[in-house]
């Protein structure tokens, strides 16, 4: 029984390790944005148009910054909006057509590489994002995203803070996917550290990694997989040993039972041994003292 529990526990552990290692990089930008929207709607009813509000994130997200603003769609179309590093020019059409809209601006800060992944490149700036929502009623953000249709000048994102390790590294603009945090497309910078955006989404600057650091990262990954493989192999071995021990025990038990049941040459079940004497079971029962109920 003890062994049985142990065995179940180990199997559970093993399965959960396997499961977690398959989920190492969960991507949940959409669920993060969902919770941001809920948070804003809870904190700010009837926001003042044109005023930027900070969104207070839970403490386990320290490092991510998010702000939101409500706008009249007509004013957005006529004037555009400048905010932080975003320069949104006039004549961008937000669809579907509504009277009011809200824009969520995000700076992923040190969480950038947690949510986004650009293989063979190094991010030299945080990931910045902006998403437009309809904003019709009391709620700051409706559950409806808007598409920004850009026919004329594109949106410019001016990255102020860039970590360039080597002087001759020219960063490249990259648009990242909301679904899996991967790459949607590359584009060269038009001005120093400025990226053109032809729609809402998440953007950053990257530089290609050198051959050297590619090899280094590969060997690091190799080591990591080696360790994971070792752990899985070890746990597998422990389980195997436990199974074997249990099988051997069960076999032994069966053997003993068989020996007890029919020693030597197939004795009938109703005999057993006391010392050298073979006794028929029936006679034993008969000679047993009768217990009296008082
Ligand atoms: C919003 O947060 C920024 C820092 O991220 C801070 O400088 C600013 O004062 C905050 N604004 C409000 C209204 O709290
Ligand atoms: C932060 O905490 C919330 C619960 O308060 C949880 O749902 C979420 O997954 C946590 N996120 C991270 C990145 O730890
Ligand atoms: C935004 O900044 C640009 C210059 O970078 C300027 O031409 C434009 O008028 C500004 N728009 C608003 C709404 O302030
Ligand atoms: C980002 O930095 C903050 C402290 O500034 C820290 O609490 C947080 O854990 C960091 N996040 C990540 C993903 O490293
Ligand atoms: C990264 O670069 C290496 C060679 O430098 C190449 O073999 C590999 O396919 C690249 N990975 C991706 C995801 O492009």
C-alpha cells in the first residue's frame, strides 16, 4: 500500500514536469490586455476625454507600464495624437466607425523578452504597443478592438532608449505577433531609432546576433536540454525501478501463496501442514474450540 502511494506520487510528479516543460514559454499577451481592460473599467468610469490614465497593474507585473486615453474619433482623425514615443498623424481612420475610441499604450519594459521572442536577434529596446478600442458607454474600453486604416503617413514610434552594444550595429524595426510573440515582419528604420507602423500592435528594435553569440546561445540551449533530459531520464529510471521492485514483490508473494496453497505435488486445498504433520482442513475446523457468546 505504501509503495502504491509512492508510485502514484512519482508518476504525478513526472507527468507534471513533462507538462510544465512543454509550457515553458506560454504566451498570454491577449489575456494580459484583457485583464488590463477589466482593470481600467473597474477603476475609471466615465473618463475625461483626452486625459491619460495610468493603469495600476498587480505587483507581480512590476516593470510593465500601461496608459489609456479616451478620444473623440473625429478629433483623432483631424489631429492625430502625440504621446510619449508615439506620433500618430492625422487622417487615420479607426474602424468600425464610432463616436468615441480609446487607445491603450503599453511599455513592456523588462518583460519584453518574457512575452516576445525574436530568434537570432537581440532586442535593443523594450517592446512598445498600442491597441485601439471602441469606447461608447460608461466603460473606458469596450470589448471591441478597432482597426486603424492608414492610407497616408504612417504612425511613427520614436525609440529614445536603445541599448546598442556595438557602434556598427544598425537596429531593425520589428513588428511582433500578439498571438505567439513571434515575428510578423521586419522594416528598416526611416529615421534614427524611429519605426514606421502601419497598424496597431507591438513593436521593438533588434540587432542580428553575432555568429559568436549564436553559437553561445545554442550551446546554452543544448546544456539546458541536456539537464532537462537528465532530470526526465532520472525520474523515468526511478519509476522503472519502482515498477520492477513492485513486480518482483508481487511475483514473490504469488510464489509464496502458490507454495502455501499446493506444496509439493498438487495437494488438495483442504490440507495444511503443522510441523511434519499433514492435516486435513476439515478436521481442524471440527477440532476448533467453539466460542461462546455470553
Ligand atoms: C503615471 O505613471 C508615470 C510613471 O510611469 C508617472 O510619471 C506619472 O506621474 C503617473 N501619472 C499619474 C496621473 O499617476
Ligand atoms: C500574477 O498574479 C495573478 C493573480 O493575482 C495571476 O493570475 C497571474 O498569472 C500572475 N502573473 C504572473 C506573470 O505571475
Ligand atoms: C504631433 O507632433 C508633430 C511633430 O512631431 C506635429 O507636427 C503635430 O502637430 C503634433 N500633433 C499633435 C496633435 O500635437
Ligand atoms: C522587472 O523589474 C522589476 C523591478 O523593477 C521586478 O520586480 C520584476 O520581477 C522584473 N520582471 C522580470 C520579468 O524580470
Ligand atoms: C538562426 O540562424 C542560424 C544560422 O545562423 C540558422 O541555422 C537558424 O535557422 C536561424 N533560426 C531562425 C529561427 O531563423
